[in-house]
């Protein structure tokens, strides 16, 4: 969907008609781009409107403030990741999950978004809170669910420190990008191998 199409469709949407979800997608995508490139205080609703090819009123009808717009954009990242893998094998699920998240972060604004949010943490803690509540914690819980399935199948030791395993996996994804390691399957497998003994997997 082009920006001109988004503007045309928005203008043709009268009162009482349902909003076109494709317009929402264009708005949130532009917000993510500008938030990543310029930081929270460096972008405006006017800039988002221009980049998305819609009117400011279109944005304000959906998101009454810049804060709510930014929060919605951050939350939309979760939809791009997709459901967690469930192959029936804990080790394989962990490898596929790492590949899934690396792929989304590499092709999208994920890493830049994390940097932008951390920069704003002191001035606008609500943004990083939204990121944690809507992205990091739910996705971390999905890794915990994978490991818990492994416990139930007898693949993971019942008293294993699942919380530390989750933090290690998430940290490896971010640290790998910062250091400049390629996001390959081989590296994903090495990460899983590194925690495998600690989990007591069979």
C-alpha cells in the first residue's frame, strides 16, 4: 500500500465507517522509522503524517497524543515476530525462536528502536516501560513456555534456572548484533548448546 493510497483511502472514509487497518499500518511503520532515526524528541506527529501520506487529523483520531502514537508503534513490533515455534523438540524450538527473532530485528527497526528507547529512558521512562511490557516480557514468557514444555516432556531438568536461561538467550541476540556477529543458524545453535548443560537437558 502506497502512501498516496493511504491518504486517498483515509479521505474517503466518512464518519461512522470503520477505519482501514492498512492506514494504521502505514502510520505505525512511519512512526517506527522516525522514532528509530530521530529519537522520541526528534520526531513529531506532523513528520509522521508527511512520511505516511496522511493528514494529522487521521493520526489524532487514532492516537490522541504523541506518547500514545509512539507506544502503539512500539507495541506493533510484536505482531511482526509471529507465534513462537513448536516443533515438539525443545532444543529445536529454541534454535528456531532465536532465528525468528534475529530475522525480524535484522530486517526491521528493532535494534535501532532499542537504542532510541534506551536513550530516552531517563527523560521518558514510560516508553521503555511500554516496550518492556508489550514486547520484551511477553516474548520472554514465550521462551519460558518453550522451556516449560521441555520440562513436561522430560527434556529439561525440573529445577533448572529457566529465568536465567531466558535472559541468556535474549542477551545473546542483542549482544551478537552489537559485537557484529552474523545472525546465522550456526550461531543460534551455539547459543543453545552453551546453555544446554545448565538446563540439564537429556
